[in-house]
C-alpha cells in the first residue's frame, strides 16, 4: 500500500493533527502501516479557539510524537507574501494556506518531506485503490505522475468513486 511504501522512504511522515476525527484516522492508518508518525498542530493563540488541547489528547492516545506550531500574524504575513509573489500563476488566497504552509515548514525542518492532513482520510481509508491504482509508490515518481496528470485524467480518477453532481464536477474542473 501507499503508506507502507512511504515508510520505506525513511524519516516517516508528518500529519497535520487538528484534533478532529479525520486527521486522527490518518495518523492511526500510518501507524498501522508501520510509518513513523510525527504530528503537527497549529496554535493560533486565540483563547476562544484552539485545536491544540484536543490534538494533544489524540496524539497521546495514538502514542505519536506531537509538536505545537505557532501560526501568528508574522508567519501568516510571510507565507501570504511568498504565496502571492509575482512569479506565482495566481495569488494565494485560501483561508488555510498560511497554516498549511507554516505546518509544512515545521515538518520539513524535521526532515519530513511527506505529510498528510485530515483531508487525506477518505482516499487513504475508503477510496485508496480507486484513485491511486496504477500510480507509482515511490514518493518522487508519484509526485511526477500526479504533476503531469491532465485535468481530465485527474477528474476521471475521482469519478471512479461514483457519479459527481454538476456542482462537484464544475468545482473539480476549476
């Protein structure tokens, strides 16, 4: 399986642990596959909202290493500027963009060049064989194969899960 192949790559993977079910499932699936898992959780320093406490509890239950990553204004501004630089095709604007980039930087600083979020729970747990069937298991070869995949090939692989409604198809096409 893909996670087992990733485990052979070396340092393990990072999981961006939000404290929710999906990211915890991804971390557990990686553990079951024998992958060394390090979890990273964004700390926005908002007293009224923090994912850190539930993520810490999940990491303790799973028995995985867990790192708090501060995502404040300076980091968000730095990442937003980088992602919206003149050499980018389109400006970066996704609400989670800065958090994901800062978490990715923390994972790369630990030598982890492969990481997952809770969004990967479905493909890894339920639909793995459908989308990923026939793609290389080596990380670099996989990245190249998906990077060179045409939009229609990508949508066809997603369509193998079942019929997409009109809105879903248009969203994927965009």
